[in-house]
C-alpha cells in the first residue's frame, strides 16, 4: 500500500479543483484509498516539491504518424498526400510497425498520457503490434485500424469486406481486455465509400464499439465532401449511414454550422478538440463557445503528427489560445478538466481522470520548483510554462510505467 506525500492537484468539476500544497495519496492495489492534506501518516515516498496530478487523456492521436511530427506540408489534403500517406504505407512492414509502437508507447508514458483514443494503421498486423505494446507497457487506450477504401494511394486501400473482417477479428481477440478497447475508425468521408461507412456503423452498433472520425477540418475538404455525397452539410453524410450517436468522437469540428452543432449535441456525440494541429495546418479555429453553450462532451487531442507535441498540457495551452481567437476566455480549470476527468468521462472511462477516493490510480508526477506556490501559480505553471520539464513518473492503475 504505497503512501505518497507531494503537492496534489486534481479536478473536481469543469471549473473546480482540489489542491493541497502538502498532500498525501494512498494507493492500494489499483485504487486510491486516501487523498487530501498530509496529516502525519507514515509515508513510503516523499515526492515534494513534485506535483501529483491525474494521468492525461488524449482524445485524438495517430500512431502511424509518430515519426513525422513537424512535417509542415499542409494544408490538410496536400499534407496527407505528401507526408502522411507515404509514411503510413511503411506500416505494411511488421518490423517497422513494431519499432514505432515501442517508440510511441514510450512517448505516451513520458508525456503523462494514461488514456488515449488512437488511430491505428490500415494494416491489421500493425494495429496488433500496437495493441501488444500498449498491453506490455500497461497503458489504457481505445484503438482501431483506420478504414479507407477510396481517396488514398492503392497500397493503403482495403476493400470493405477485408477491412471489416480484420477489424472484427481484432475486436474478438481483445474484447475482454481490462484496459484496451477496439474502435471503428472511418478516416473521413473522402477516404470511405458510403457502403464502407454504413457497414462500419452497423458493426459498431452490433458490438457496442466506439466510433471516431474526422469532420469539418478544412474548407476544401468540407466542399468536396458535400459535393461527392450530394449532402447539404458534412454531418449529414455521417448521419445518413448511422455513424453519429453517443459513442462517436468527432475530431476538429472547425467549420460546422449552428445547425450541425445542434445535431451533434442532440446525438450526444463527443468532440475531440485539436487546437495545435488546427493552427499548424492552417485549418482554422474551432468555435469553442458552440460546444460550451450546448454542453457537448469534449476531450482534447494532441493530433500528432499534425499536432507537434504529445503533451496534453501543451494542448491545453493551445486550447486557451484558440479560445482567445474565438472571443472565449477559458478558465484554466476548464482546460484541466478536458485533459483529465472530463476527457475520460467523454470517452466512457468513469473511474479515471481524478485523484479521489475510489478512483483508479492513474497518476503523473511533475517536477515543480519550490518557489511556485499556491493553486493558481501551480496550475498556470502546469498548463502554460512551455519550458517545464517532462513528467518524472507515470502510473496506470497504481503500476508505475
């Protein structure tokens, strides 16, 4: 039963946090059994002046793009053609996929990310490599092979029958895993036929799987999608095939109309806000007030490799800047919520994301100078100090990675 003494910071609600300058966290097996101000309890480790927080949640990240961070050949469709698709084609090589999986999982742990929704390769074998490495490392994730049967190089296309058979086999193999789940991930409308998306939605419904896809990221993409599918708006393309529901995570959502936002909220779908990649590819700024006013569930995504860092506090800082660009000043506590407890709840994980009695001990230890004192200063340093060192230690379910 490890007993840790440290500074402790944890979300309570979207705009409320607990903070103890001298706190204690007690872990038994994988559960937090005590948390609060230090009261003289015998300790196993004194981590002060380090800061313990919950593990971070990454709601949108691409495994087969891990080695091309910084490849600024955008905008979106040109970036996919020049940078992304050539790299993703390399994942047909299982040895290459295994090497990247090791690097990727190391990087997630170093970033303090304990739960992620991960877009895999189109290659089922590469996804299997990733799942095995996630399992070995002890991380928590929702993972799926990206589905594409058109609009990409031939070596990356998978016919509907083959792609969904591979996906179903992965789901059967990993169905009972306590930390890893399989998702249905049509890349976006321009890389999927209507038949592929309809069959993918049916599989997700039949097996109760999460769905994730991109939507309304780039104006050219939006226009091409409406034209190709003869749809009045982008969201209808997904609605008509059954992809929009309460277990759907929609990445980007920059150019949705007010009516589309109403329908996203009505369906209970989740938005993955990816402010770094939105800026880096010049796609635009998501109108965060649209999500807030409708109480749309929201998680933050690093969106590596269009995003430039796996660190979710960096995504929090970029979300703050995005808010300012769209005339919405965000409370840092709200940003922390999205990157921890709120993001976990949005992805269906109700027992992680906070340091609280009865929660699973997914935790991160941060180096923090002793001179930084008080709740506001500590939170500001965590979110906005770009030169702050990487996390020192990461635990998932009480196990140090």
